[in-house]
């Protein structure tokens, strides 16, 4: 695999069609027919890397400008082709798994990859091809709908990302007005959002039953490639959050209310974590991308992180500026034929720019470190393991974070980041619990789904008071969470990973250099092993262990409250 990064503008991937895929997979099948398993595996890996690189590029270009008709048309084409490619891929996986020499297969591709394939082969059948295409179309519609937001505020026309600075204003009236504007957009589009989600839930439930599952939950876990835990362990983890984290956050928020002199804590007060105002970046985009190299150079004495970051920056593998028509949020994608990751974000001048940047750089660094692993299934780990790399780097950059934060505010940023990291747990498990209930009862009406969110929000975040904001008060907050629409069951991953990232933070306080080497080694292992094994080999306690969450929360509480 190449050790350099080609300029992003030079990337070009062959556009596959059904004939192309049929011919390439026929070559793989011919190797198997001739008894040449290793050659078949190598050819199989190549065609998958080529297809994934092309698809990644297509979906990235659409995200960069959801209003570009050519990009949208190409995304629609990729959506239609995806089930065809999946059918070919699953057919080959089934043939490989049917080989009596299972031990020999494991020796070549590792037992973990075999377990992933065993799970994958239960998630697809040609009978659900049209449903998969429709699912992709609907999720694209959701992305475009949110990206289309044009909110009149402060004499400007803002998208949802552009509104965020006002949601954190020191002026309480401004925060209230900004939240009012935000939720007015969701209320105006509420019927469309409910209809979209209702269609997604119904077709996912139909796909699951077509494949022989009782409901979508089991299929959803398999689509997430979770091979070493299931819903029961996740439910137990949610209970741990309710026991150990919810009371702490309630206490922290009550202290904040008293300190600020508020009569009641309202939902629009929660984002203002620092009484002096949430620390903001040291400057604009140009300064941040320049200083980031210094931050990584100071963090990693080997020069590896700074060198990697500089290559990404110089070859245009960063799209960080917020702009109209751009999809919301942030993510890291990659092009496996090139061994290069790409970071997408929406800087808006708040502390979130720093958090999103360090988060996505963690994903990118892991992808870069594991780019030379032999099989495509090993390059990215499953999502809960992947989020350790991202959330872990958020904490490991603490000593150098002053490079990115406004002058004199580094310690305030660290405190704010820790509080925010802890406060995420109740929200994260609420999102997960909501999805479990929805897919257990897919026949829920829109009103019942809103009532379900409202009930769970009161359970996990009992302090939340929406005041006069009627739409989120009735249970509409979940509609702003893209994962619920686009990536079902992908959210508990963040909470599980946060438990591990906090352990890295604690270890780094005692041995920063040693912890960085542990982190580097974890990144290099990519997806070569399942979540539980990766965690154990990094010297971390699994979030599912009885006291793991309680211990890190107790230490964090001691740092925050003394």
C-alpha cells in the first residue's frame, strides 16, 4: 500500500456497472472453481476495495454539496447499484464459508474476519434488494432535508450548523431565541420527518422478517457487525449509566443553575457549560489548521502524527468549513485502494470545531495506521471500537489543546470537555433505548414514537425542561439525531467508547508517553479483532464489566468536584 497521499483532486475511480461487477466476481468464482482459494481471496479483496473507494467518493461528493444535481444523481446511481454489489459479495462469502477447510480459511483471513462474514451472510438476500435501495433513498432525503435549512436569525440566513454559536451565547435570551428558531424548523418539517422515519422503520422491519428475524433489532446488530455482545449487555450498560452518570450530571447542572442565578434550568441553558462562556477556538479556519500541526508535533515526539496531518492538509483531505447546502455533522471516510482517509466537518466558530476536529483526526489516524493490514475487513474496526480512537484522541490532545483554544482558556476547555463527555452518556443511551423500543414495536404511530422519546428523556435526563418550546417538549428532540434515521443502532457505540476513552485519559495523567504508545498500537490493529479483544489488549476494562463505568465516572467526578 502506498505510503504517500496523492492530491485529493487527482483521485479517480472507475465507475462500476452491473456488467463490470458480474465480470469481476466471475473471476473470483473461477479461482474458487479451480481450487485456488488464496488467489480467490486476493481477487475478492481487490474488487471490494475498488468498489468501496468509488462509493465512498460518490457519497462524500454528495455530502459536500447536497444541492448539486450531478452529485445527487450519482448518489442515486450508487444507491441502486449497492444491492447488486452486496449480492455478489455475499455469494462469494457463502462459498468461502462453505469450504470444509474452515480452519484453513481462518488461518488466512483470521477467525475474526470469518465471524464477520458469518454475520454478514445473514443480513442480505436478493429479495430485500429493492428495500435496501429505498432505505438509501429515504436516508438521502433526510440528509438533504436537514441540509436545506435556511433559518432567519440575527439578520442572517443560517443552516443548522451556523445556528450553533447562538445556542451557546452568554446571553440567555439569545440562547432561547436560537433554540426557538431551531425547533421551529423541525416543527415546520415535523410531518415530513415523521413520514420519513415511519417508512424507514416499516421497511427495516419488513427486511428483517423477510430474512427470518423476529424484528429489526437482531438484523440491526448484525448489520453493525457486533459479534461479541448483544442487546442484553447493552441494556445492562444503559442501567449503569442511569445509576452512575445521570445523578452526577443532575448535580453538576444544579450547581451551574445556582452559580448562574437561574430560577430554573431550561433546555437552552445546558449547552452553556462554562459560566464565563464556552471557550472558543483561537482563531479562524486558517489559524486552526496551521496550529494543529504544532499541536500534533508537541503531542507525538516521533513526528508521525504531525507528518500525517500535514499531508492530509496539504493534499486537501480536509473539508471543514460550514457552507450552505453542505450536509450537517462530521465524519471520516476513506478510499481503501489508496490507503487515505478524508475528514468532513462543519466549523462554526464554537468549541465544537476543536472537538470534531480532534475526534475525526482520531478516526483518520487509525485508518492510516491500519491501511496496510492485508484484508479490507480489517482496515476499519466495528464502530464501538472505532470510536475509541476518535474519543481517545480528544482526551490525549488535552496537554497541547491550548494551541487550538483562545488564549488563557485551555484549562476551562478541558473542564468543559470533561463535563460534556460525561453529559453525553445519558443522551447516548437514551437514543439507543429509543431505537430498541421503536424496532420492538414497529407499528407505533408518530405520536407514540414522540411519547416514547418523551418518556425516555425524562428517565435518563430528568432535569430537562423545554419551557415554552412545544415541539421538543412533546418528544420531538430525536428528529435532529441523524443516526436514528441513517444508521440504526449506531449510537450506543459512542457511549461504550467513551467509557474506554476516559480510561485512556486517566492513564495519560500518570503516563502520557506510554498511553500514547498504547493508543498508537490500538490504532494499528484496526479491525483485526473484535471489540472486546481490542479493548483487553489495550489494557482497558470492557464497558460491560461490572465496575468499569463506575470507576471512570468516580475519578472524573473527583477531578470536577474535588
